[in-house]
């Protein structure tokens, strides 16, 4: 009988110990549930923040798209506004005298077969950049704005078909006055020209307001990717 009482007492002690452990587990689980609830709140806050960030990102992407469109539009408008301008390279310094327009009127008609065309008029004609301190280095380019757009185009076209211009033994080069952005694209295209020629691929950058017909156009990145695939 005494042994049974001892076993009952021992079992009671074990039950008390289990009750204590259960109490500890209950307290721990309460803390865990509190942490879970806190995490749920944080996850909800993060989800709201992520939604807000996604909304801001969508707005920023829309702004970037609009800025890219406006940048392309500005470049196009700048190129159009420069379409009457022609740049002359290689004319010796001080050869133009005090009035660049009169100088250009004197030698351009004979060189470009514009003798029978209307008189040349230049709303603006001058050297680009400040004068050199000494007569060293290449002469500064001359930029001229033609009152008659067709005359400017005739001069540019003549440079592609006629021999290089010459003035007092100096070779004169003529070029269209493009915007800085367009000039960057033209310089980037120069690196691809040999490969395009070897592949017999026609290429070129058309001037604004031209209608070349059915022409497939690629941006520079597309051309590079196409060449890499080939």
C-alpha cells in the first residue's frame, strides 16, 4: 500500500512538472503569436509600401517615356531649324574679310553651278568659335544660313557628285549643320560603316522632312544587335 502511495505521489509531482512546462509553452506560444501578429503588420506595411513604390515606378517610367519623346522631338525640331545651315571647313582664316556673306556670294556660285540661280542671301554667316591667338592650327569652320533652302540643298548635293572644292590650293569641305544629338549618332554609325559595306547593306541617316520611300529604319542599338546575330 505504501509503495502505491509513493507512486501516486511521484506521478503527482510529474504532473505538476508537466503543468509547469505546459505553462511555459503556453507563455512562449503567446509570445510567438504576438511576434507573428507583429510580422503580419510589418508584411502588410511592406505590401503597402511596395504598392506605393510600384505606383511611383510606373509614374517615373511614364515620365521617362515622355522625356525621351520630348528629347527626340527637340532634336528633330533642332535639326529642322538647322536645315538651312551649311558648314564650310578648310577656308583659310581672314580669307572672308569683314563680311562673310559677301565672301560666300563671291565664290560659291561658280563652284556649285548656281550662276543662273537667284542671288545668294545669308541672314547669318560667321566663323564658329573665337579666333585663334596665333595663325596656327586648322582654320575655324564657317557656318552660313541660306535664305533659300533649295540653294543650301544644292550645295550639299553637289559635294556628293562633284570633285572636292578648292580655294587657293586649300581643299574646302561642306557639311550639313546637324544638332549635337544627331552628330553623336552619325559618329557612332561610322564605326559600323565598313562592316555594313562588306555585307552590301545600304545605310544612312536621312535629313528631316525627307520622304525616301519604303525604307526599313533601325536605331543604332538595333543595328549592333543585328550585326552580332549575323
